[in-house]
C-alpha cells in the first residue's frame, strides 16, 4: 500500500533455480532495472511430413507441441537517471528497509554529477548473463528460470541473448545496454500428461519409429532428460536400443 502512494512499481523478477524440479528456493532473484515495454510469445506445433509415392501433396501428422517461447527486452542504464536493478539471494522478498530505499530513490532528483565519472554497465550485464546462461559443472546444465511479472509466470530456460550497447562514455565504455532474451518454456513429464487431460496413472505414450529416429533422442524429447532410454528399451523388451525398425511401435511409460 505504501509503495502505491509513492508510485513504486512492481518490478519483473527472474528467479534462478539449480534444478529442473523448481522445488528448492531459488539461488538468486533478479529484479530488473526497468520493466519491459512489451514481450512477444511464440507457439509451435511440430508435424511429421509424409509424402506418398506418386503424389504432389504432403500428409502432415501431428508429432508434438513445442514449449512456449517468449522474448523480452531488458534495459541497463548506469547514467544515474534510473535507480539500479537488484540481485538478491533466495526468494528475494523485499523488507521494509528495501521499500524505504525504493521510495528514497524515487523521490531523489535525477541529477548526475557533471564532474564525476559515470559507472559502466558492463559488470551488471555480465552478472545478468552469467546467472541466466552460466554452466553448472555439477548438473552439466545452464540455469532453470522462472519469469514472474504481474499475472505472467513461466518456468523456462534461456535460449538466446543479444546484447546491444547504445550509449557510451568519452572513453568508449558503455553506460546503457539493451539485452534481448529469448526463453523456452519447460514442463515436466507428469505436468505435460495432466495438461493433455491424460489422467490415467497407467497411460503410456506410443510412438511409431520412423526413418532417422533413434530411441535416445525420442526419450529425451518426451521426458526432458536423456537418462531413460535404457528403461524404455527394457520396458519394450528390446534386445538393443540401436536395432529398431521403421514402423515399429515403441511405448514410453509415465515416470513414477
């Protein structure tokens, strides 16, 4: 309530998690410096294209619905005109002192010392990049992220990041940057089954093996992990996961 009286804006947050379960509190929470002016969403449906011999048309057969992709533009500015963003440990809930600090920053005149040297944004941009796409040597993965802004909530991974520096000091060091990020939505197997209204605990996925298919790749697509193809081979009583024939039907049981 006190934030509303002083025009404090609820900032977009990016929570950084170590594992795909999102069960633990996040390692870090990023509060962006400026809320995005817009964002775009992309949804893809993947088809298998089969063309019968002697025909000119293509038969499109549904394969899967890919994870949602969303694109945001984030701005970094160290000129002093805009209060800086924040990176906090854990969930990053604001305390009373944080709120008072935000109010003070809002009321403070945006005056930059003409004789002082403005800090660069290089450090902030690099820290942002490392949190979103830094490689974890223990899990052998980049970070698992959660985007939170208003009613928008997406569990995702960073797919790409473009950094554009747009304002510079006299010595050429950047003081303003636009960072465009594309995030790919993630979803665990159990939730995917629930969203598809397939509620039976004994339900399995079934795929027909096609040319150039291989069991490890299909298993990774379905389970979001490359750890289960041996289990799938055993479930289907296969002598070898490498010796599959085109047209052979393979069942993928739900994860327990």
